[in-house]
């Protein structure tokens, strides 16, 4: 039996959070995942987490010139929240292989001292921006743990990765956390994945997610239905009106993922 722990993304939710946290709890989420850089009042965040009995996981980004020191600062802040895990946007895609290897060697050694797992997200602008760059890292550092946001890879590779299934099979065992967003060949986010024109993309992602779920059977898998707000979500020209409702799409994604797991 696989236990899912759902985290709602704070991305796209405007403050104040009081009403939103109440709704998040009512919708069955275990916690919230958010970028601390975007939160104006950390004391208020702590209060609401306690009031609604929600866990917190930071989405943390590293910056130069010293990405390792930036990573350590992120971890210290995460630990001050007793975070369940930390989702890290680590390094930059412009780093040489030597720079990447030096950074990840330091980070993975430091992670051994932490009370929480750190998952490095498969994200554009990072060394993990594509399947083949990530494969190099997992082969070099087999202990690395990843956040699977394969929507980015579909966009980067302009495909549903049909020609990279062997690579995907080697990467999936390193996944410990999932951002359950459907991307497609021309974008990192299907504006409404329930629409029939995105069915092939949905099925491609679900095939990967099923493999991840199977590997966590008997344990716990943390998942975020991370669909972004207007701007990231498609909008109509001139009016900037979103073409779908972000929270409704997230609800659809959560329900669909739960149904998928029942069949495993």
C-alpha cells in the first residue's frame, strides 16, 4: 500500500493566507510547499501552520557566486520550520560539468548531516534541465534524490520523451518527491490537462508517475499538484484573463493522481 502525502503549492496563492490555509486543510492536504523568498510574514506562516496542523516544505533556490553557501542557508531556514523535506532548485545550467560536480559533491556530503531529505528538482535553468544532463549527475552521484517535474523536460526536449525512455528508467529510481504537473512539447504546463487535446501528454506523465509510485509502494510519497498562476498559466491576449482556473486544475490533478495510484 502506498501512502500519499499531499502538499499544496503556495505559488499563486496571494496573502493573507488565513482563509487559504483553512481550505487547504479541509481539502485533505498534509502541508504546504512554498518559496520563502515570496512570503512577506514568516511569523504569520508559522502561526497558520500550527493553527491548521499543516507541515511545511520550502522550495529553495541557490544563487551565485557561492551556490553551496546559498544551499546551506536554505537548509538552516528549512530546519527552523522543522520541514518535512526541502525541494531545491540547485545550481545553474550555465555551470561547467566540473563546477556542477564540485557543487553536488559538497551538497550531498552536507545532506548527510540533515534531519530531512533534500530533493533536487528537474527544472529549467538548473543542471537538471534535461533528462540527459540529469542522467550524467545520477550516474556520477548515485545517492542524489530528485523532485520529478518532468513537465520541464517535455518543454526543453519538445517531445513527450519517446526517444529517452531508457534514460527515464535510470532516473526514476532517484525520485523521492513529485510535482504532478503535465507539460507538453511546447510548454511546461498544459493549461487544462483535462482537455482531450492533452490526453497523450497526461498518459505519458502518468506512465512515469506509476513507475515512481511502484518504487514507493509500502512507504510514503510526497506530491504537489503544482500548476502555476496566470502568466505561467495561459492567458488571453489583451485581457490577460486566464484560460482556466488554477485551483480547479490542481483539484483535478490531485483526484486523477489518487485514482491512478489505486490501480497500482
